[in-house]
C-alpha cells in the first residue's frame, strides 16, 4: 500500500486502487446518481463536461472525473455531425483497405493454385 494524494482534493490517503480518496469517491457516487437522473430526464440535450457542470451546478473536475472513470460518456467539444462524418470517413477508408487486401490475397491464392504441381512435373521431365 502506498500513500498518494487525491486526484480531486489533494489530501493524502492510503490506497492500492483508485487515485481518489474515499470522501471524494462518496461525493462522486452521489453526484453520479444526480447526473444520471438529469441525463435520463433530458435525453434531447447533448452536453459536454463544462455544460453539464453548469447545468448541475457542480465542479467540472468532478464531472470530468466521472468521465475519466468511465461512468459517464459525454459529447466532445465538436458537433455531432463532425464526429459522425469523421467516423464515416474512417469506416470507408477501412473498408477500402480490406477490399484491397482481399483482392491481393485472392490473386496470390490463384497464382499459387496455378503453379502448384507444375514445378514438380517440370522437374520430373528434366530428370528423365
């Protein structure tokens, strides 16, 4: 066990796990329940950390800690359309590369199938 400083409040505590002290973790658990209810009650809102903290009247570092812990997934600073178009572009690029690789593999397999046994037959003719 080691003594570390809490990521949020800076107090020292003994832990082998998270970098957040038990007092802050308890506060984050309560905040998580409030944030979860707020997001559930307002599904049309697409908020980032700063906007959610303002709406909840909470410390943005606490909201960010929930995101870092994987307990919340919020929108980034960019717009939905920018994120979606970037994902679509990457998916199309991946699909293109996969098709190219498949074409190369198919060509190698056909070539290998055509050549299979021909060397042996040619070698047998040379031996006779």
